[in-house]
C-alpha cells in the first residue's frame, strides 16, 4: 500500500473528494489515503469558491503520482473534474 496525499487550495474552498468512487475526508485542505500500487486510480472532486478565482487540486505524494490541476471557478462559483494517476508497486 502507498499513501496518497492530496491538497486543495484555496484553503477556504468547500470541496468533496473521491478516490475510485469512494469519499475521502480532508482536514485543512489536505487528505491522505492508503491505496494499492501497481494500478491506476481515479481522483474525482467537486469544489466551490468565489467565481472567477483560481483553485488547485494537487497530488503531492507519492512522487510517481504527483500532479497538479489548476482551473478558474465558473460564474456559479463551482467546478467538478477528475484525473487518473498511477501508483508503482512497492519494491521489497
């Protein structure tokens, strides 16, 4: 298993995160989840904030999954999206 860490900014944004269709909880804009390596996973989110401002959803760990998505809130002040990431098998 590998620990995946996700950060969401701005920190005051209201958001929901799912990995592989299952909700994960976050505290202070950061969430972590242990996941099996050797396969692809999907991160989905819904986020709400002031319209016209930017937000970022980033996978910060482990290194092979690190990625960042930045977008601007629409006129309703919300957005939803997903991204796929790969986790390597653990080496023993």
